[in-house]
C-alpha cells in the first residue's frame, strides 16, 4: 500500500445519525430530497458531460416541476442545507486519530466521493491534509465507474493497484476499486470501528488516543 483513499458518506460518519441531524435543515423539501436520491442512483453506470444538468432534468420530470424551480430547490437543499447540518459531532469516533496515524506513516490520502465533499469536510474539522478531493459527479461518472479512482491516482502520482480504497458499499466503492486493481476495505465487513480499520491498514494509533 502506497496510498489510501476514502469514500465520505456512510464511511467517515454514520449516515442514519447524520440524516437525523439534518431533519431541521431539510424538512421543507422532502419531495426534492427524495427525488434527488432516487434519480442520483439511477445515473450510476453512465457518463455525462454535465451530470448536474442531467440530474436536474430527471428530477423535474419525476416531480413534474419546472426546471428552474428544481435547480433552485436542489441547490438550497442538497448543496447548502445538507452540508450545513455537518459539524465536529458528525465523524466516526477516532477519525482524527486514524488520519494522524496515516500522516505519521507518510502515506498520502485522498477523498473519492460521488458528491462535493469540501464543505462537509470543513464542517467536520478534517479538511486538511488530503492529496486530492475527488467529486465523481463533477467528473460526470459516479461509482462504480473507475473515473474517480483514476483521478485520485493521477493526483497522488500513485498507480491504482498500489492504493487501498475504504468505503461502505461493495457495489459502488468495491466495484470501482476492483476495476483498477486497487485494494478495498468494506465497512461492516473488513472493519467496524476505526480502531479495527487502523489495524487493517497496519498502522499504530497515536499514543494520546484511547
């Protein structure tokens, strides 16, 4: 292993807990949020020149809303209110210690997420130290397409088969990793706690951690 890459949603934090925290931020747009999630999943496996435009169009058709209304509602709910629900209470316990252990070992790390991540990482207090923060939707190619991993590999100057990807979905994160020969550690199978993940990576936690 020469480098490690992380998914964000459901990997660096518990999705169910964060969705509960987000209720006060998203309660005004339940239909938009639900359609966004449905249509987002429907776009996997295809490449798009303008992913967000395609997503907006499908949501508009799904809900029979005018496109400008959808664009404004998605921007507000999913790209402003949802990230605003994140805080330093969001990450899995021990995440900062794991990142410190990775850095202490001199191993480059990167983010590969299907969504924009920088605002969420900043809110969680873990925005620093990443060799790359890849947004697969900006590439027009969601996981399991391997474009995100290839982009991270190029940013890190490390061959994909020398990387280990950490994620929570075998059918997206896992398939992406296998497509380029990268290692893969699935949350809930290879590891449940970050202490277990640290051991899987062959690292030692900082002495101040418990």
